[in-house]
C-alpha cells in the first residue's frame, strides 16, 4: 500500500489495531474520535465514507495525534473538548477531564429539585475545575445565582470559557483556597444568603495512590486537581465539616460531594460513627434521611457521594417522583440507561478492535513508524 491510498477504513483499522496492541482501554472509540476530528466527519459518517482517501496533510495530523495518544495523552486533551452531561466543554491540561461518575452527582441534585418541584436560588460549586458542575447547574436553573470557586487561576479561565460556551450567564467565579479562614462568610456575603445547593468534587487521591495512577492521568492531568493531603482525605474532610456548619446551607437544601472510594465511611463522624447509611442511585427507592449525612452510590454501586438533604420541601421526594408519572421518571431512567449503554459500547468497541487485530493485516506504510 502506498501513502496515497490510505482510506478512512484503513486508518481506522490500523489505528485501533495499534491501540489494542498497546492495551489502551477504548481502542476503536479513540481511533474514531481522533480520525473524526482530523477529517471533520462524525463517527457514523466515517463508516458512510469508509473509502475516502486521506490527504497528505490529514495523514500528518492523524499521525501526530496517534503518537500523542500512544504516549498516554488523554483523547479529550487531544480533541480539546469533552461531551459531558448536556454540555460541550473545553478541556486542556489546565483542568481535570470531567468524569462520568460526576454526571451522577449533577443528576442527583437535579432530580431532587425536580421531584420536589422546586428551584434553588443560590448555588455553590467548590473546586470547580472545568466548571462542569457550576455550568450544568447554571444552565438548568437560569434564574439562580451560581458561585464557582477554585484555587487555580488557570482552571478558572477554562471554567469561565465553558460558562460562555454553554450559555450559563449566571455563574460567577472566585479565585480562592477552600482552606482559607473566613471563606464561607465571604461566600455567603457574596451570594446574599445561605446556599440551597452546595456541590463539591475536591481532590481526593493520596500521594501513594497518585504514583500508581494510569499514565494518562498522572502525567497529563493537573496534580493539584487530584492529590490531597492526609491520604487524600484532607479537603473532603474539611468541606464535610465547613459546609454543614451553621448558616452555610439554607433550611431547604442539598449538599453533594464526590469523595474517594473509602471516604464516605471515614467522613461519617459522630452522627453515624464508623458507618454511613448507603443508598443506591435509583430514584424509585430514594428514601434517604433528612438533615443527616448519607452515602449515595454511583451507577456501578460504589459509595461515591457524601450527601445531605435538608428541609420539608424534600419530604417524600421518592414517592412524588413516582407520582409524577412516567415522564419525569422515564427521563431519569433513560439517562441512566444511556450512560450504561455507553459503557457497554466501549466494551464492545474494545472487543471489536481486538478482533481486527487478528485479521492478519499488519499495519504498514506511512503509519508504520508511529
Ligand atoms: C477533582 S478536580 C474537580 C473539577 C470539577 N469540579 C470536576 O468535577 O470535574 C478538583 C479541583 O479542585 C481545585 N483545588 C485543589 N485544591 C484546592 C483548594 N485548596 N481550594 C480550592 N480549589 C482547589 C483544583 O484546582 C481542581 O480544579
């Protein structure tokens, strides 16, 4: 095969095969996303135009992306963007790439308010990073005020851009360290009252866990976004205490914080020593306690979110959610099914690419030196 005859199909097969050899987790999907960005076709269109021949310039750009992917750089950084929840987010090395489990945290807050038929007025996102949570909330509650805090000026620049890009004009950004004395007093003053929603996804990885992280995370994502002192527990512990302090949360409020895998029980504190009540992410069986912390599981059943729901407005949320009839419930279920389907498709893509490795067709030509 000569350089001139590399078609979309050839490059997809070659690239996914190479990614399989290197044991990348989602080889076909990565190959599709990179090639889509180079040739300006959607994933579906790649298959419709499988015999389209790439130009020399396109081959060069694809080869550069493939090299960077092989060195471990995450696909989202290579593309400079990430689809997350309903948002189109700018992402680069200044911010952590928003994760799927954090979508569940956002869904939880949205579901609780939707079920109660209420809208929050003041919302706070601590450790905002790319701004995914603040922007997602700001868009859904356009009449509310959202304050987003991060200690990194670089991260805040990305978050600001994401607010603009996604039409969330009600989010304001504050450069601050959540450990600062008097920060919450300042935030309450700035927002004009107590918060109806506080969300947080602080760094929660320990120093030793960080050294064992995947190369794509450890070498490319900001360490500041991942690692916290005290075995990764320092900031989550501080926020769990500060946020439930008198006056930060309004009487009708929701606090939800993403934490490390073992952290929910550690955070339990005196009100539930040693063990925190745990709830699966399933709106039909939500009967969580009021004004007492509990652990919420992600879609794979792991305790990931430290939550607290206060106020009579949220009494009977589970029952009302069912009573709202099929529509509201179906929307939630559909989002969850779609998320699980995405995980299944990624597994399938991996199996497919593994199969293509066995078709005896060795990668060759222009790409062989990659
Ligand atoms: C895990 S990332 C979360 C980003 C985003 N909220 C998300 O869910 O994808 C944590 C963020 O916390 C910020 N951060 C780290 N230490 C902080 C501190 N002491 N005060 C405020 N923000 C901090 C980092 O800059 C980073 O953007």
